C-alpha cells in the first residue's frame, strides 16, 4: 500500500501568493525565466531557475547555480514572505481549466514507495536530468516543487476534500495563462488521521502523471541520506517528498503531437502513396482537422489536412504498448518511411503539446521549418495505468497534462 504523510509546509502569506507563485522550472528556458521574474524579487523562479540571478551563459548545472538556489530560498524565507505551518497538515490544491476543476491532495509520498515501485512510472528518465534535480534538492535541502501523481478514486477522500473546500480558499488566483489555482489547508485532525490510514491500507499504488525526473531525484536523494545515517529510523523527513495527488478520474491527458523536418527524400505524393500501405488516407482540405478517436490521425502537409485511419493489423488492442497511437506511428511511419529510429535523440523530429492547438502545427509547417505534422488522439488515463501496472514504459513524449502545477504554493524541508 501507499504512503501519504502530512507535513509542516512552508507557504507564502496570502497577500504574497501572486508574487511568489510561478510556472514550473521545466516549462521555461533561462531567458524566459529571467524576463518573467526580472521585476519580481519574490518570484519562485529565483529558486527553481537560479541562473537568472547569475551572468548569462553560465553552466546551469554548475555548483554556483545550486548554491544560488539555496541562497535565494533562504532569502525568501527570511524575508517573511513565506512562513512554515506550526503543525503537520495535508492541503488541497485545485486547478480550473475550461470550466473544469480537479482537486489534488498535497502531502508527502514515501521514498521507499519509489524504491519498491509502489509509485508506478510510465516514462524513462535521463541520468543527467535526474542528477540536476538531485543537486537542487541536495543543496537547498528542500523539495521545492511537487510531483504530480494520480491515485485510484476513493469516495471517502472525495468527501473529506469536498467538505474542506466549502471554506474560503487560502489562495485563489488566476495565472497569466487563464487557469485558476485554489488552495486550502486540511487542519481537521480526524481528516488528517483518516487520509493517512486510507493511503496506508486502501491505496495499493499511485501513478506518476508528470514529473518523472523530480520523482526520481527526490527518491534517490532520500535513499542517499538513509544510507549515510547510522541512526536511520524511517521517520526522518528525508524519507518523504512533496507530491500533489489527484483522483485518476479527474485528470485529462491532452494530445502530444509531432512535427518532422523532411520526408526522407520522398515527394509529398510519394509519401502519401507509401502511407496507404498502413492507413486509409482521406484529404480533408484546408480546414484544421482534429483526430476523432483512437487509431485515427491528423496529418498536415503542403497546405492541406489529411485523415489517416490505421488499418487492422497495424495495432494490437490487447497489448498495453501495441494499442498506443504513438506506437502505430513509430512502427508504420517514423521508422520505415522516415528513418527516424530514436525519438529521444533525432534532430529531425520535434514535439508540440496540444495546449498550443493544431494551429501551431500548421504554423510550423507553413513557415518552412517543418515539412509534415501529425496530430494524435490523446492517450487515456486507463492506458497510462495499464502500462504502469504491466511494468512497461511508454514511448517518448506520449502524455501531456494540463494545467501544470504552480510552483511556490507550498514546499517541504527534508530535515
């Protein structure tokens, strides 16, 4: 079963939340973060992207950067803009997008759960990105940003969350992207005790939705500290790391699309003819066409949109990987037709989150930067859970969750 522990969170004062809260570290490059935080000394980007306070061009993985993160975090706390709660609580973090609100339970997940695969993954991680996030935790002594987990729906937890959010939110604001962010403290002792019991006895696993590298980093740093502590008990704060846990049914995965630089020597007409081996190809004209369901793709090339319907035999609906549309596209198009064998390393392919809309695909092809674009029907939460439960790994760039978790609402000290 799972661990979800209450903790004494560090949180901005309500009147400081708009200044402190920021987008997560991995959705902005250094230049964008520098611009976004330039007139705001309280922005949490000074903690998560500390290179913005150092000379441009600095190696973002240098010790100087991690030391700056530590300095900036301690400065934020000592300024009084952020205070630590006196007692250990859970928190509710809700997000609203397009009129739909999802309610996440904030607590600390268990390092041992990560080691024992009770926290289930669906993506591979890169060692260099793991090491970067590990150094951030090592130097700051904080889980500065939460990871984004899903858990099996539980009616009793839903009821406690529903009761909690009847009160006025501690934080309630709309970010620059138009998404609503709402935050409550669960201070009811009975609720705190019961939530901890439910996870320990009734939640068999949780699933990484977003933040595989942060999850790995938190787990590995906690394990390091365990190994170095001869008096380890298992109750030290380093045994736990910050997470926001959403009921699986509330989450929506949006499309994650592909753009390609060239047709591997083929003309547009030759490429279409080759596609007909694996797809029923329909010319949909110049109006944007969205895929209508599983195994149906949208392609944009030469100023026109096409509907590609995968033929029987190109997929296996009984296999958790074989059923995925990203697998179909790799097996029938990218590898045999375009000679793109490694999606992680090829410079001929790029990935576009569906939050940008299919207009972004058209724009990149029309500009001449890219030759062809493919839009996919979104993966379902059931597919993600089936893959994680089976021990398989999704192909790269398969899932895109939105809204992203805001950073700086609450963070966790390791000791």
